[in-house]
């Protein structure tokens, strides 16, 4: 077999092969290769009618195992992918309304609770069965807890379901899961690493900071941004001259995209400071920005029909879902390094864990959605499928447990990595397969609703 060492080939592009020029050109060539892979993924997705996310992940895994992309991504590529994830979450939040989100929280608590507890204990007992190590089992449970909401929301968007009740239920339950996962990280990581039991004070601080962050976002959305008298403008009328509507209308609204992206970045940074992932903050930033804030902007030749909201939204969607956001998924796929001897040795463990989590996650989330959220069965099943993916937190936990600390064995690490990968792959596939049933075009009995009506 002939393999191509991407790093060596890149260096041979330069006469000297050393120095700052090489360090600059390597990540740029990697980015060009990733974008070429994204174009291939989009073409393949169109031909097969599957979501591009599946192919983004596959492209990353193929390129890294062929040696075209490095195993350890350049800091530039990692940073670029993180920005892509933040933009994806902001774009998704920008499409949602605050009222729908708050209403969804009331229905999603059961999905978040039972959809996290069931996978945690399932992974815990599977690890105990194969490795009989409590610390390792705790890491398994923690890794299988948080849902990859960005992957699910992009998959739903590809199917035109990003504004549905299902999307709202998944998003709100995933945000709740993020909070609970942070608390679990604070409690379990010190125990698993042998640093000692987590203190009540430490856990309380994390939960307190999280509550303060969401309370602050609520205040900003309800009292700072609106121009209505119920906000700060009621007590300080002069603030109306500096409100969000006036800021967005600067230079006839030409800088609206820059303004809201800056706002999203600052909220994301605030979320990071409070212990949450910046993507959660970006989603919340998009959530509290309303379409009505763009309506007072003057018309411009650069905005069709004077719709600054639609013009800005179009730019955000293009950046998030076409050329920056996909880099995140390709880079995520490069975490799958195939060592065939290890791969073969962990096939039984991976199949058991994957099958158990697949069944338990769908069942627990769907049953919770049906009986605590009062969703219809077709919606409940879609929520179950949407909760299959595993979030970035899973890979952070694996890094802490395998790279930074020797908690996981190599076989356990690969079992978790492959399970997370195939769970992520299953999200767009199951959503696409269930879509006809969700829309009522098919039923499990093989008849459509119109067929039933005809009879």
C-alpha cells in the first residue's frame, strides 16, 4: 500500500522547506483540502439525498487516515472549526423565537432528565462488565451523557425541520443537559482522577455561575434590547437613542451582520467565563435577537425589498452552513484514527455499547417526550433519534481521561471514540429515514394518512 504523508508533501512545496513560510502555508493548505472535501460532501449528499453532515464526518476520517490531514490539527484549523461551531449555533438560535424556547423548556425537562440518566447508567454498567473498573465506568457514563445538539440541529435544518416543535424540544433539553453535564464533570472527574471527592462548595459554584449566566441573558433579552417602555427605556428614555434598532440601522444597515456577530461572540465568551461552552452562549445570543429589531432600518439597494433581516440572515446562514461551519464537522471526523489491531480487538465492546446506547437513548427520550412533554408519538420518536449524537463535551472528557490522565486504556478509549462517532453518524441517517413518518406521508403499517382517509 502506498500512503501519502501530507505534512512532508506540504513542506516540499517550498524551496527551503523551513521557517515561517512553512508554518503559514501548512494550515492554509489543510483548509483548502478541507474545503475541497466539503464540496465533495455536498455533491455526494445531493446525489444520495442524505444530509452533508454525514459526509463531512466521513471526509475528515478518510483524509486523516490517508495521511492527507494531520492527526493533530493545526491550532489555526482548530480555532477555525470552533468559530464554525459557534456560528452554526448562533444561526440556529437566530431562527428561533424566545417565546418558543421558553415554552419548550416546560416540555423538555423530562427529555433532558431521563434522556441523560438512562445513557449514563447504561454506559456505566457496560464498562463495568468489560473492564471492571469503577473510575473507567464513570468516564464511560459521563461521555455518553451530553447530546451533540449542533449536529442534530444541522441535520434537522437539512430536512427543513429546524423550526419545528421537535427541534425546539431537542434544543431546550440539550441546553439543560449541558448544564447537568457540567455539574457531572465537576463531580466525577476529580473522583475518577483520584484527586479526591468533589466538594459541595465547588459544585455549588458551578451551578450558581450557570444560573447567573442564564438570568443575565434573560435580563438582556427582556430589558436591555427591546425599545418598548417595559424595558430600561421606561426608566431611562434617553437610552432609546442608543437601542439595538438604532445600532443595527447604522450606515443604512450595512453593518448589521458585523454587529450581531460581535454580539454573539461576546455572549459566547461570557458563557465560557461562566463555565458553559461558547456555542451555548452563541445560541442564546441568537435567541434573544428578534426580527422586529431590523424593521426600522432604512431601505438600501444592497438589501432586496429593504428586508435587512432576511439579508443579514442569508449572510449568517451562508457563513455557518456553507464554508466555515462544515470545517468543524470535518475536523471532528479527523479524530478517528484507525489502528487496525486495536479496531478489531474492540469490535465486541463497541457493538455492545453502541447497540445499548442506541436503544436506551431512543427509548428514554421518546418515552419522556411522550409522557412528560405531551408530544405526539411521531414527534417523540424524532426527538429520540435527535438525541443520539454525542457532543463536543464527550471528546473533552475522553481527552482528560486518556491523554491527560491514564484512566482509560487504549481499548476503552477506542471503544468510546468509535461509539461516539457512529452515534453521530446515526443522527442524520435516522432523522432522514423517519422524516416521512414524522410528516405523515408513511405509517408503520405501510399506509399514508390519505389512504386511511380514503377508506
